[in-house]
C-alpha cells in the first residue's frame, strides 16, 4: 500500500445499478461506510437488498456505477487494473457461504492458492517450503491438522468452511469480507465457525465486513448496520427490533 498508516476503509456516495433492455435496477443509492483498522461491522437486510453486491464492490470484484472506495489510503475505483488486482490479492480476504474450494485440490493446496497467484515459478520455488509451513499452521489453527491432505469432497461442511477461512487469512489481509459464512451450516457447526472466525479476526487485527441473516452472529461484531433502500442505516429500524440470540433476520 502507498501509506499503511492511513489504514481503514472509506466508502463514499456508492451507487450501483444493473441495466437490461428497457429496465434499470438501482441497487445502491449513495451508500457510505467507514471502518477503522481492526473494526468489524455486520450488515443485515432482506434478501435482494444488495448486501452481496456491496461486498463484491468493496472486494474489487465489480466496479460501482458511481462513488469512491478507499482502502488503506488508496482510492481503488479509478485505479489501474494492475493496482486493483494487487490490492485484491494482497489486502483482501474472502469467505463465502458456499466455500468455493477447488475440488481437485487438497485442503492444504486450497489454502496455498492465494500465495501462488501472481507469483512466478522461480519465486514460488524459492518460498515454497515457508508457504507450505504457513498453510499447515493455518489448517492446524482452524482445527484441521489431520485433514491437510483431504480433498473437499471428503470434508464436512464445517470443515470446508474452516479451510476457506484459513485460505482467506493466508496473506494476512487487512480487510476480511464474509458473505453469509455460516449460512450453509447447521446450528452447532455454525456456532463453532462463528467462534473461530471472530477469534482469528481479533488475532489478525483485520477489518471485517460480514453479511449475515443471523443476528446471533451480527450482534457479536462491533457494529450492526441495516442495508435498506440502497443505503446503510446505523441501527435496525423500529419495524425490525433486535432479535434474541439464534434468531434470524428476514
């Protein structure tokens, strides 16, 4: 990054729309969001409100129709493609609801993928031993010491998500984006993965933006914001009172 001391995430006036013949669907309408280093925020809202779209924009997987996104002092919306690729690779980690593991690779190989991206063969060979050691350490840290060489098809849903979390943390990202990370898990496994994700987030002192329908998880983060009408609201509206632990938002 140009200035690591700048830190933080700043989203200003974010608009995004999808266009099809004869129709324009506005998803985000001037959304603002700001996070400090180490801070976590949960984003809740109804299905179709644009929560995943927001994560894709912040994660540089898409470009907004209008607005600015600043990550650690770098404005990324109008940055060059190579700069956006570098920031996405080095500064951002993703955890998805459906894991997105490569089925032909073992748990360890899946965790190593971020280290291989953008790395020349000679550079990879020079650092391969250290990278493998880091991958093994992360898998041990997420409780999968004995699953290092298992293919995803031989892992449970909770184990696959643990591999995905280890992969997301491989490059020690300063920004962790989580899209329904426990949405595909049963209640018991979900609670275990929640504990692990939040514990590792605190250890790495990363920023975290987490999209969820589960208020039990949302309430454990520093802030809970509701996405409605294309903008973020600082707290749940009166029509959606706080729910008891374990309950879910529509």
